[in-house]
């Protein structure tokens, strides 16, 4: 029992660190709000607005995790990992993530239909086409380049390393995948965010590197930009044709990723329970220990509050 209490305390401490880092990000966002209101009201799609969004993203999300990692004694190599995956691992990761992205899109439609049965729908942001190529380049960087770097370093780097110390590899991957979903404040994105968190966490721990999941994250976000630009420039006909073409690529690469996953022994390793560091506690015990963390509980409650804010009546 003494060992179990000790492990529970360690898990709660890990959840405290992760929760306080996420809460710090939220606090910075609200502290910046009065300053943002005093700035010129840049129109959507302008270079100034895209640059402002990029700078705010870095301040709100990158700074708290960087400070938390520093205070926890983690170096850049601890976050990125010291492994050197082969090109095949990159292809496998990108294939698995893009294949799952297609499947998750179908599941997201199912979730939307489920919400509609209760007279609810999620508010979706309408895409604004940038006014020129320079602005489009900045938008691409702020959506497809910077977030994959920052979010992978924080969720599959800092948070995963912290959680694994106390609750084992598999539980840590699941917990950080849930955190990744909660950070997006969307019910419909659950399949994509949680599934990506599982795949990215597994690749990070098996191959010791964040770079493959960063590339996969870049591919998903990049496709989002390409599809929206296709609709904005070419209308429904071009946008639909481009979307179908990219869906076929996702399906093909997904099949390649699954084949490589099986061929490299990943599936067999998981099936035999030989992956990662095991935990001494059952999943229910780990979950209850996490929820005894006040910062973690606040993060969950705030996520529920913000997610509900994106729901509206049909």
C-alpha cells in the first residue's frame, strides 16, 4: 500500500506540472486580451493579422511549455529525442496519420450527425483567403509549420516525458492524447486529435524521435490549407476535385503505413505487451490519481466550458 500511495503521489505531481503549464497558457491568453483590444483592428486575411496571430500563438503556447520544460530540467534533446529514425519510419508515420485523418473525418461526420439529433451543431470558423502570396506564406507558416513544432514539443515531448516517469508509457501516451484533444475545444475533432496523439506518442517512444510525428502533423495541417485555398481560388468544382484527390492519397499512404507498421513488428510488440515501461497501477487507479490533481481537474473543467461555447442550436 505504501508503494501504491507513493506512485499515486508521483502521478498527481506529474498531472500538476502538466495542468499548471496548460493553465499558464490560458492565463497568458487572457492577460494579453486587453492589450490586443488596444491594437489596430486588422482585417482577416491581411498580412498584419496573420503576423499578429503567429506571434500570439508563439507567446500563448510556446512560452509556457518552454519555461515548464526548463524548470523540469529537460533539454532540447530530451524533448526531441536522441533517436535517428530511418526514412521508412517517416513514411510509416505519415502514412498512419494521414490514413487515420481520412478515417477520423468520417467519424467526425458521424459525431456531427449525433449532435444534430439533439438540435446542436459546432461552430466552424470560415476560411479567409489571404490578400496576397506573402500573406498566404505567413498563414501557411502559422498553421502548417509552427503548430506542428510547438505542439509536438509540448504534448509528445514535454508532457509525455513527464507523465511516463510516473504512470508508464502506455498510460502516458493515452493521457497526453486526451490532453491534445481537450486543447482543441471540439467534440468533432475527438477521433482525429486522440488518434493522432496515440500514433505520435507511440512513434516518439518506440523510435526515440519527435521528427516523424512533426512531419506527419505538418502534412495534416498543410492539407487543410491546400484544400481551403483550392475552394477559395477554384470554387466548389476545383475544391471538390482537389479534396477527392487528396483523400485518395491519404487512403493509399494509410495502407502503406499499416503495412510498414505490421512489417516492422510494431503490432506484434503491442499485442505481446512488450512496448514501453509498464505501470504498477491499473488504468482506473491512474485516472483517479490524475483527477486528484487540482490543476488537471481545472483543465478538464475549462476544456468542457470552452468546448460547450462552440456549440449552438440548429
